[in-house]
C-alpha cells in the first residue's frame, strides 16, 4: 500500500517502544501487512496514545474484527487503524484465552468501535471491559452460543420455530 | 374507455353469476403490502416502478397490513423476523393471500445449509398461496406469480349455498 | 418512561416503534424512538432482522470463488462493487496480476453499478419525502443499466460475473456501443433530476439543516462514502488509496459545501450522490477509450485457489462508502476468516448521534440520506 511508505509498522513499533516498553511485540508478516501485538489489559492506553500522539494521529478505526483460533484455544481481535492526516495505516492484534476472553474496550477512543465490539461479542463471545452497552446486536436477545466460533452448534429451535430444514 | 368506447347502450344489462362478479372484482384490485425484506424487494420495487408497472393489473402498494389483500414475502426471512411476519399476517384482514417471492422465502435458498439464523422457508410460520422461484425472480416472474394468484381467486367460492338446497 | 414537569404542565415521554415493517426504513430496520411531543430525544437502532450469516458461509465454503455469490447478496443494490472488492482482496492474497482488459471492464462495471445504486438511493430518498415522480424517472435510467448488465452477465441484480483472476465470460461485442449510448443519453437526465428534485423548494425545506453531521464526528465514527464527503471531507479511496487502475483516470471528488443550509446536512449528502454520477460518467468514458479490444478475460484465472498463509485487509469504495474485506488464509482451500466491513453498518451507527433533537418527520429524511442497505448492515 502506498501509505506504508510514509511510516512502516516497524518504525511505528520503534516509536511506541519508548512509551510502552516491553508490552508490545512486533510480528513481521510475509503476506500482507505486519502487525503489533498488544496485551488485552493495556489496549485502551495504547489506543489513546495512537490517537492523540502528534506523530501518529490514528484518527479512524477502519475495521475491528474478532477471530477464533481453535488450535491455540484463543480468541483474537484485529484492529485496522488509519490516519487521514498522516496517511499511514497500522494493524494491531490482541489475543485472549477462550476461557477468559476479556479485552479493554476502545469505544471511548473511537466511537465506531461501539457496534464493532457488540458484533464481536455477539458472534464470538469476546467480552469488552468498559463497553457501555455490550448486548447482542445481530442475533436476537436470548440466542444460544456464539455462531462464528468454529465449534458452534446451531440451536434446534428458536421461539418454537425450527432453525433446520 | 378505449376498446369499450361507445360499444354499448345505456339500457344494456349484463347478467353474470354473483360469484364471478365478486371474484372478478377481487382479483382486479389486489393491494399488496409494501414490505421488503432483502434482495427480492429491489426487484419488487422495479416491478412496481416505471418499466414493468404493477398498476396496470390493479396492484397497488399499501403501507399498512390492515389495508392489504396480499403479502409479498420478498426476501430472506430470519429467525428474528419470523415472529414479526407472523404478526403482520395476523393483522391482515380476510380474505388474505401470501406470495412467497424468491428462493430464500421458499426454502432458505442459498442460506439453506449454513444459515443458522435463516428460516428455511416462510411456510413454516404462515401459509403460502403462490411460490415464485428465482434468486431473485425477474419482475416478469413476479407478475406471473400474480397472474397465478388471480387464477386461484377466480376459481374460489365465496358464495354460501343455502342449507336446504333451494 | 420519565415524567417531565415544565411550567406546571405534566408531560410524558413516549416510545415509538419504527419498523421493522415501515415503508421508509429501506428494509427491516427497527428504530426505537423516545419522543417528547414531536421532538426526538433518543433513537436506538435495533438491527439484525436480516442477519444472513455471511461470515459463517464464507468459512464453510470449500473454495474461495464460491464466496462470490454471497458477496453479491451483502449489498444487493451494488453487487458489482462487492464482487470487485472481494476479488481484489483474494488476488492480493494470491499475488495475482490481472489482464488490462479485465481491469478496465471491472472499473466500467463498477462505475455503472455506482450510477445504478445512486439512482435507487436518490429515487427512494425522494419517495420517502413524498416526491413520487423522481423515483419513476430514476428507475427508467436504472433499467437501462440493468439491461447492459444482463447482456454481460445474464442477470439483472446479482451477477456473479467477476471471478478470481478474471471474468466469468467474455465481454459481448456490442458492450462498448451500448455503454457509450447510455452515457450519451444519461448525461442530460442528471440535469432533469436536478430540476425535478435538487432545486425543489419543498425538498430543500425538508432536507436543508437537517441531520447535520460535523466532520470530526464523522471521522471518529469512521463514516465513509457520501456520508463523509457530505460533511466536507475530501476523501475517496479511488483517489486517496487507489486500487485496481483508478489512478489512471481524471475525475473530481464532490463534497458537501452547505449550499442550501449547513455543511453536512441531508441535502449535502444527497447532492454528493447526484454529482458523483457525473464523475462516474467521466470515468466510464475514459475507460472505454483506453480499454483494449482484444484479450482473453480468463487468461489469469487460476485452476486452483490456494493462497499461502497470511492475511489481507483490502478496502474499496462502493456507492455507500468504504468496503473492507479482511481475509485470513490458513493455506487450505477455504478461507479461515472473512470479515466484511460494511459501510452501511458503520454509517448507521451514527444515526443516534445526529438525530437527537430532530422532529420525528425529519427522522425519515435522516435515515433516507444515510442510504443504508440492510443486507449490508446485518450481513
């Protein structure tokens, strides 16, 4: 991508190291964009820094996606950030164990995360600490399970109507 | 009046069975409920708009189910929507008809296998009179569905025969 | 419900349900509106009535190309743009070069689809506000585009025409003449639409100064497309982060200037769509001139789609805004994860923020000006 030339993820990582020290990890990718791994309990502080630092100014969260990694028994969240003023992009990743899937919410930093986080909770069961209204968004209230998990089993009936053929 | 212009005198009387007259009137003014669900709704709109023109069959959209004769289920019915469709159907007054438009509302269509949140056919919650196949059906197909429904209405009995047979 | 007492008069807030069956919610959207008299105090959008499990289907398919029909159905009003975004993303995963002729054809189809989609969006927006005639005029033109698409792909609405590395079938011989003919006849029609609707006094009264979205709020919510440009931000992915061959064309990016009201009101979002149609015509004309006549459209189509391990996020500009596909590959034949970042989903999440204090009748105008497609909101 063109915007990478302005500031590569590696440079941003070096820049962030000064403030966050050991917390972050840089993962180079062979295909697609390289990313930075953030621990779930410091996501909000990192997000705030990324948005407000004059050298970074990541003012939009393009996309926030939940992922289930069944081999590692983990859930993950991927953040795609973009800065309209500096024209660079960045990918952040958070990994949490499936037994205790808690990530700090970034709803207060980027408003768009509100619905994205609700969707990740609905479809994958990731809990976002600090989200003001973490309810199901696509499936109805009272739906069983989180459909996008790889081991999801469809419930047989909903309100007395069969979900199968 | 077009073809009928100046063809009859004012003293002419047409004799027709009451049932035929009633059914003719009913089938010529099918008001449908303006209610789109998914992709098929766009084709439904195209059928109602300038090119295909529903109006020439007396088919007009109504915004309230209480004023509608026929409900076109145009699109995918999800589990969340199923109970609402049932409610809307109950609000329609008799006689009422349902046209199931497109594969999704016929059987779940492309979402048949993995669609955990998709109802596999609207006939699981409400009775359907005409099924229109296609994904999405062309406007001509929807019109054909209406013609089939008209055929059905023509053959219906609305007049009750007297109990003593007189 | 809270009871409010002002000047000794006891008033009560009222909760009104709008939808899921409502003629102006553009599908099955449900809004829970808290009203104080006629003034909207709070709006809560309840979505998911058309959740068709796209992401589950994408993971369940045993081939990357089998996902394409489902991408069509995400945004059924602009299926070509959806296909375009998806095939570009997979091609990036495969590191695949696509022949020139295919690239040009895809751009022309995407721009024609943009016009068709805007025609529908503008037409139904007028319909929501009580202007019935423009709707019929828009549909006349839209049918002409659908005729071209039908000749090309065989379908009117959901095409499944673009495939990974190329196109499903060869371009029909008279495609160029048909498209040129359409461009010629359509240009004066935009002026007609402007006369009919854009400068209509009643229409302006219903849309100017209504639902004002300031630029910084739009950015914080990651709004995109006409929603963002209507707020005066000159941001178009075709120019700012060019994909496919968009860097070869000359075109303007219309933005809202607050000509009849405030920057970022409903009228601004509407007029951006109308002006974008003219820009799309410019792109189509240039692409038609540059497109090579000879070449096999299936030349680069791979026999087997098996990307290496990795992931991509590719974003393209659809009529409604930024469409992102986040695809993770685990070396198998089926995608490990496909997330569609749909523009309508994000744009709709702004609704509670901009409709506070509006009148309930204006809520219809605001929802219409966002131009949502529920298939995309719920996926």
